[in-house]
C-alpha cells in the first residue's frame, strides 16, 4: 500500500503494514534487475481443446504470431476502435470468444461478457445491447440468426457468425459477416459480408489476407476452381499442432503442395470449392 493512504489516519488492522515505496527504494538501490523470460512470436499464446464431438478432444496450441495476425485483420474488418463496446457470447472454452476478446482489447475497446442467464435469452440479449450501446460481437450462426430474425432492427453495427452452414435470412440493418475457421487455424480462415438479398447458399468468403485456403484432393494435390475437394489452410494463423499428440499432429498438419509459398497446411476434413465468383462454398 502507499504511505499517503494511511498518514494521519487511524488504521484498524491487526496485520503487518508494508509501504511499497520504501521497499522499492531499498531493493532498487542494491539488487540488479531480474532477468526475464520474454515471450517471442513463436511462443504459445493459448491452447483450446477441440473436436469434442469425436469423444477424443485435442488441445490446439496457438502462437502469439498467429493470434496477432488474427487481431490485426479482425479489428480492421469489423471496424473496432478505441472505445468500441463489444460483447462476447461464446464460452471462453470455445475459440469464437477469441475473436471478441483480443482484437477488442488490442485496440483499446471495451469488452462486455453476457451472463450465463442472458446467453440463453434473446430478450435479455436485446435489452443488454440497447442498455450498453453495444456495437457488435460474434455468435454461432444459429443463435445469431435467431436473434436477428426476432429483432431485425437490433441497433448493432455488425455481427460475426460462424460454426454452421448459413442459409438465406430476413433483411436486417445489421452488417453480417459470415465466417469459417477451425480452432487449428486461429478461429477464422475466411469471411465475407453477407449479401442479404442473395438466394441459395451463403458462401464463406475469401481467405483472410496473408493466408491461403486451398482445395486439395485425397493426395494433397491442388484442385482448380469449381472442383470440390478437401479444404486445407496455410499461413501465419496455423496452429503449432496438438498438445502432446505427435501422431495426430502429423496426420493433419502436413507439407503444403509445391508452389504455394508455405511449408505447412492444416487439412480440415471439410469439403469446399471455389465458386464462379471466386469465393468459397462450404459443402
């Protein structure tokens, strides 16, 4: 504690009072600065377990470099700035929360977290958004579309949805970003603003700048535009691998095809294709 807080005041406290200023003066004059183990871009930033639906969850290890790449792009895409009020709906054990937390805080925005009760209540979410002047956030496709269908005039500037195939929606004034991305590629690998007048399937957009979304055959060879194949992802957002699971890591984090300019790619196991517009259709 500080000395100014207690000088001239009676202290009702039975323990020892330590004045930090005095302690710092004593230590700074005599002790050399302690060495610090500073993190580098290649060090792990976080780990989130994924693929729980298979019954065998795997911990995807994400580096500071991968997270920083996501933050820079996501903040620019959504227009989050100092003072922006963003709310996160996802659990912290789900990587969608990363898209709200770190880009928002990295630019000096204000992060809000729904309570467990509000997370399950469309009426409660709407009231919270209005009361706190929330600008945007990220939700699963199903919940986000349910919220906008119920309240198409919701005073949000934007909403990012993902995790499920998106279908045509009712018109709303909210700018909707439809995204796709696995935990193994730092939350999101492709995204686009939804054309709300579009009929039929909603694409998952173009790759995040600086990354590649490749369509490959069973042997890992590149397929041309219009062909259906497995979606593989490469670039700075790729995970280091799975925590202490070298065999599973080697099975899906593989060498990229020649000529792609990257060393490694992550095979998602999902089917996709580049359509005539040059955007990705999730199949």
